[in-house]
C-alpha cells in the first residue's frame, strides 16, 4: 500500500468513527452540524485511490479544457461531451447527459481528428503522461500536447503491469476515435 492510499484509509477510518459518534448524538446536534453529518458519506464516496480512475478523470479534464477553449462552451458540458466521444461508461464519472452535451460532442467530433495518451517510463520510476489532441485548425492539422510527470504508483495499473510483465517503457492509448 502506498503512503497516499494509507493516508486515505486513515482519513476514511477516522471519518467513520466520527460519523458513528455524531449519529449517536444526532438528535442533540445543531442544524448546521446535522448538515455536516449528512454530507460526510457523500464526501467519503468522492475520495478515490484507484490510479486508473484518477488518470481517466485527469485526462478527461484536459480534453474538456481543450473543448472549452476551442468551442467556447461551458466546461461541465465539455466534460460531458468528452465522456461521450471517448465512450466512457463508468458511472462514477458520468452525470446526467443533456442534449447540449450531445450537440457539443458532435461539434467536438468535427474538430478533433484523434486523441492519444502516452505513458513513458523515466528514470527513478517516474512516468511522463503526454496527452495529444490532433485537431483541425483552419482546415490544417494541428496538435495540442499536455505533458505531466507522475510517480510510479500514480500511473494506471495496466501501464505498470505492461512494464513489469513485458518491460514496455512506453504505453499508448487511443481515446478517440473509438475503434
């Protein structure tokens, strides 16, 4: 278990104890504290230690910011559109879709040629995550890249296992178009 996941577990364990105590005293709590007690389970469900999920969420946010900038639409709608074009079906990531998000997804498909994410092993068990968005700009191909350095334990599990099992130093994932 990594230090980060141990810390998350410690926080969760303590929150459960605090929540248990507060629920026992619930009838005597002030209205403000009752609201806090009622919001704790939602807060706990938002804590995530799954590196695959965290990476997906971070990459989708990069794509959504790109769409926001290039399509001039609201960021939450761009995030929904990103989930649509990338075929995301994880309910933890999805919100209720609107027709607006479907329309933005169609506009995104007209703009974007392909989206790829590369994970490259660096020295010291660090990874470089490079998100590449190839798109049309004035009828010419263009490229936006976002590079980030990650610790080994923050890389997706399939990237880590690819290195451990096959000594694969670069892993590439194509998010769009879906094949």
